[in-house]
C-alpha cells in the first residue's frame, strides 16, 4: 500500500489535517497539536497487519474492542481519540480508525513503515537494549517495536563484532567522518558485556577505558538509537533497502544535537531518500527547515550537486554526488499543525507570504524575526538620538 494522501478530522487534538506526501514530508508545530498521533496513525494505515501480528506474537489481545487497541497502540489514555464526529480517508477513500483495528486473517503482514519515535532514548537503559516485553502494555507500540528492532540488531546482528561505529560497511565514509567530528568527538561506539547481555558503550580513541551510558552527553544518548535505527534501514550490502520497508518516520531528529550535528543527521535523511525510501519527519528545529528551503531554492534555480554538498560540508565523491542529485530531484512537503487543530500546507516556505503560518515557518522563525525587528528598531532609535 502506497498512500499519497491522508485526510482526517476530529481525531485527538486535530480538527482537520489533509496531508499529501512527498519524498520528504515535514511536520512542524507546537507540542500537543497532533503531529505524533498523525504519524502513528499513518503507520497503522500502512502496517495494520504487521502491527496486529506483532501484538499477537507477544500474546497481546485487545478482545476485538477498538478502545483497547487504541490504548495498546497509541499508548495508555488514548482510547478517546476517536469519536462520532471523527473521519478518516486514504487517497480520498473513507474508512474509520475502528475499522483499522479489525483482525486481518491473512496477507498484509509485512512491515512497510519503520518508525523512529521521539522517545527513542528510552530504548537504551544504562546502555542495555530493551526488548518489546521490557515495556508496559500501555507504552506506545512505536517505541516498543523500535526498541525490539534495536535489541535484535545489537544482540544478534552484531553478535560477532563488538564495534558499532565506525564500521567500514555501515554508512558512507563522508557520513562517518561527520558523525565522528560533530557527535562523538573522536570516540567510537562498541558493545561489551554487562550481566550476560551486550551493552553499548563509547570507546576511547586512545585505548582508554570505555565510557558507560550515564556519562554520555545528552546529544549522544539521543543520537545513538537514531544511528542504530539507520543501521537497520541501510543494509551492509548492495541492497538499497531492508526487506519490504518503503517508508521511514523520524520524530524530532534534532533532539539534543548541535546545529552541525543536525546538518549531518539531515544529510543522512537524504541518503534514505536516495535509497528509495519515502521519509516523514516531525521537527521543532528551524535548522531543518533552513535545509528544506535551501534545497527547494536550488531545485528551482539550477542548483548543482556541488551546491548541495557545500550546504552539508560533505566532500565530493561519486557516492555523495548521487545523494546530492537525489536531493535536487526530490519532492518536499511541509505542514504546520496549529493550536487551532488545523494543519496548513506551508510547503513553499515563503517568508513573504501573507499567511503568517507560512511566513513564520510554522512559528520556527518567528522568534528570530521578532528579535531582528526589535534590534533594528533600537538601532534606528539610537541613530536618531545621536543625530539630535
């Protein structure tokens, strides 16, 4: 299933959201405006069978009751997000959220969307990966499933080699160099044994003692689960994608990161697009929208791959040129989820738009603009006073 458009009304805090997906779709807006619910619902639309199969694998039963399923899937307390006034359509075909909870007997069990949640830092406890069953039944499914994937990756796929980063067969060298510089500061990432289970630690470049999870920086704690998620999505082979996966959702990729590290992470998103994934992200970072605006400008005004690589401070190699060209060819969509419950299309990111939500990039550039206006006004006043 490859939906191009998802429209809903009166679901949770959202009064109306009509989103047409691009190669990269970006959701912005204040907290608690429905971005995460929208993205989780999108996964349910695409992966209904796979989600049900995973719940059944761990002997979780919702007794055929949609409200039980909502609590199991979206998280405890979310049973009331659907009501008699709610509606949902996929590519203009009406359905309902309760219909998506009905059991699937056969077919449609392959996962097509990989979800990297905002709570990803919880997937590591003191550096130990956490399986699906390590969570309460009321914890969001997206977190539990993501955590299970990382657990399997670290405990099984990397069982023979303790090195996690850098690895020659994981990510292009240009990305490894940027990650080492902007996030790990020269440290590596590896596993060692803790209570008969592999834990993730930082390894010293000088061969000194490893650094356990609790002494990492906040940005490193946030980034490591994201890095491992990217490892899951990018196989160490000539295969572009993993299995049946076609979509990737990343919530708040910027958490805890310096702007240079956000640039590196955003460049990795472009690598996913180059590999054929369609990507949806939510963000509170104006830095991310700076990149999207710049890429759209380059696309419309004859930008070259070298210009894209310069934005991300990436060296020019055959591999990075292909990524840069894919970025120029991609379609970008941006939606602002407002406090009034309505999602607005601000894809043009036109700072001169009469629509304040677009001109202010969904509120992400409003503060900078306000500061600049005040500074300009004070400077002019100072000049006038000096001229008297």
